């Protein structure tokens, strides 16, 4: 399929490629970009993945650059100049940067060969992770006429597939898709009142490494501790941990020192570990798209692996609560907006384009808001394009020599106390005259047998003397103001559009609950039909198929008998012993199906031995 996508792009056609997680999406734009003159612009919201791909390209001697929210204007300015004049092949950019004047003006001067849009479902209002910043991508088509677009996603329903192509202004429909079927994955739903007990029993039965997904940061630590106490080598991972800590935890899991990583959905993007034997969801996800993508991290080597969802009655209650929390009243959204302006010290009528550090815990505490209400109010403001909230970004320290080599030499001669430190910088890092380079103060301290504080002071002084531009390390989420600050009463949030988004979210959540509660349809068929694949065949090894196979009949036959039983009892009161005679199927098979439906709570015997639905 990679070859088909590459040929489509090389022929100049706009192309939407739907490839499952781990399907090698990056090859489909990297190969045509390397085979063509010019630079490929790659739009992606995943900063960690962006950095990972840039690092991998640089290791192979391929010039690549990344621009994302949180970089200073000067950093972006230098980076864009390098993309115009420096022979770079790839520019990775976050969608938030696309609409800025500096990017649009510089993009006109670039020799662009291809525009690749990763996580393309984010452009669709029907996608599970809609991001308004993605709508700015189509504006690049006016700046870059005739440049083919490659849109990439791992999960999309039929509506989203159509919407992506419209929003990206495809010259003609052209979607290339692989089947989402994963024949080696065994989908299972475990209904249990004791998830911790089920978790440990399941993990002890399945050898090999795995991922356990939990809904929040606190729970990841609790579950990891529980597993460790039960002799399973486990650790936890979430976006609130420091960069070094996350890297260490990830590496220990990748190399097998840790068997199970318990994580929020922040874990997994760009993780290339092929021998994951199980992915277990301790909590139900919000959408089948996210479930399918996360479950798909198991068994990328093609060997039998498990995708397991733990489910109980509390999940339904929690999903109802999440619906309320996720969509605050519009009056609350206005209050949060008003408080944000005060917290960030933005004057009325000002602040457009500002990029500001933001601590949501401090903000919620100061204004006495519930943290989750706060977060989803901000996301509603984001959907209305008033502002953007980035994920927590960990930016390493960076330096750039802003004087030429001759001027630097004269400075070293005149300032002998800086000579040794400047030589240390020049020996340790290359490319610091042409652009910003990430540095590590601790590395420099160890190399020169001094302290981090001494290194920091040298850098600050050189910055003040205008020899270098020094950007110290920063780790914080950011608020980006897309418009000037308004009075809260002037905010326009369409109640109909907001209501439609809520209804859409509720439908997505209901699909997950329906999947979890289903007891008589193959799990693989349910997922494939959700993504628009028709005529899917049963997998034969999910929990439902395994139960049906024990009854010695095909799933098709089981479904026919089940449908007829429900049709009969839906029209009249039927005694249990009469039901068998009323159906035109072998009595032994009919009895087995009735017994299965009774055991699984889909029908019940009421007073007088009458069979009826369990409503």
C-alpha cells in the first residue's frame, strides 16, 4: 500500500491515505520528498513525534527542521530562513504556526514539493479530535498552488473521510485505504466487578510486555504500584512527568526492564515496539477511534496479541458524568474566559497573537473553578477559535551565535575570561552560527568540571553582551491568543453548534458502550463496520466468537436463531418449552442459543416460565 500511495503523490494527485497504527505512514511522504527537488512541509500536532522524526532524519544526514508553539519569534525567524536558503528537505510544523503572518510570508519563498498532513482526522468536525487550527491548512493551497497534498490518518469513519477531502480542497476524491482488520489481534471485553483482580489475573496469563491505559494521571501511579506489589515489573507514564523521567521510563519499557507500562493516552505516539503482546484498557475510552488506535499498538510483529477492555456497570455511570463535565454551560465558559484575561494580564482589546505560559492548576485554584470544568471551558473557547491551549511543552535550552566568526574571535581576544567557555561551546555543538541549537547545561558542566549554575551565568552574560541569543529551558503548557481580549458578554459561542458537538460526543461514547456491552457479535466485525468496512468476516478468536464456537455452530447461524427468538418473543408471551417448537431450526441448536442468551442476560425467564427481553 505504501507504493500505491507514493505513486499517487508522485503523479501529482491529492491523496488521503488511511493506514493502521504502525503501518509505516512516514515513508509515504519521506520517499517522494527525497526523490524530488525542494522541501516537504509536514503538519502534525504531536510535538514529541515531530522531534523524534526530525532527530531520526538528522541521524541519517537528511536536513530537517521543526517549528511549533512555544518557540520564540527569533527562533522561528532563523529556522524559516534556513528552510528557504539552507537546503532543508523537511519542515515539520504544528498547525498553530500555519496561520501566522511570518510563516505565510516565508512559505511563499520556499521551494515546496509536497504538503503532508498527519493526523488528518483533526480537520473534520466529525473527527474524534477536531482542532480548529487544522482549518488553516487549506489556506496554504492559495500560497502554494499546484503542490500535491498527502493527508494521513490511522482511524476515520466514512463521514470523516469525505470531510477531510472537502476541507483540504482536494482537486478530486482520492482515498487509498488498507483494511483496518488486524487478524492477529484478539479483541476481548472482560465484564467484571473487580477490575484490579481481573487485571492481575489477565496479565499473569499472557506472557510478554504490555500497555495498560488508564483515564487519569493519579490512576496510572496507583495501578503501577498495585502491579508491582503483585510481582509484575510495572511503571507509570503521563505527560505531567519531566522529560528526562518520561524518556527513562519509556526506554526501560522498550528494553524490557519494565514489563508493563501503565499510562494515559499521552503514551504511544511514535513508540516503535513491535512485540507488545497486550494492550489493556482499565477504563473505557471516549471513542472507538481512540480505542482502536491504542489497541493497535499490540502485535505489530504479526504474532498473536490481545486487545482487552475491562468493563462494568460503573463505566456507564462514569460516562454519563463525563458528558456533563465535558460540556460546561455557556455561562460558565464566559466566566472562565473573563478570569483567563485577568490571570494572563491581557488588557481589553489587546493580546492578539500572544503566547503565554499557563498553569491550569494555579488558575483553577485562584479563581475557585473545578479543574476539569476549567479545562473543557478552555477547549470550548479553542473550538470557537478564540485561543489555543497547547499540551505541556518541554523546550530544551537553545543558543545561537548572533555575531560572525571574525567578530567572535575579536571578542575572545578582548575578553580572555570567556575564551575557554566559548571554545567549549564550539567544540560541543555544531551549527550554532546558522541557527538555534539545543544545549544541555548539565552536559557542559560535567565536561568542564564545574556546576550548572556557573554555565548558566556564562550564558546569561554572553546573551546580555549580544554575542549569543540564549533561550533557557522552559516547561509549560501555553495559551495562544487568536484574537484580542473581548468583554465576556461579547463572546459568540453558537448554542446550536455547541449542542451539535455535544450530541456528536454522546453518540461516540454510546458507540463505545455498545461495543463493550455487545455479547453476540464478533468484536472485529463491530469495529470494522464502525469504520465503514462492509462484508467483514468474523475473526474466530475474540471473546464472542470463542463463546459461539463452543456451541458448535457458525456465527451466522447463531445470529439467525437469535434474531428469530427475539422476533417471536417480541410479539407475544411465549413459554420456554414452546419457543423451541416455534422455530424452524434443529431443537438442540435452538436450546443452546436460548441457554446462551439466558446465561448472558439478554433474555430472562419471568413468572410462569415465560421468556421475555431483559430490558
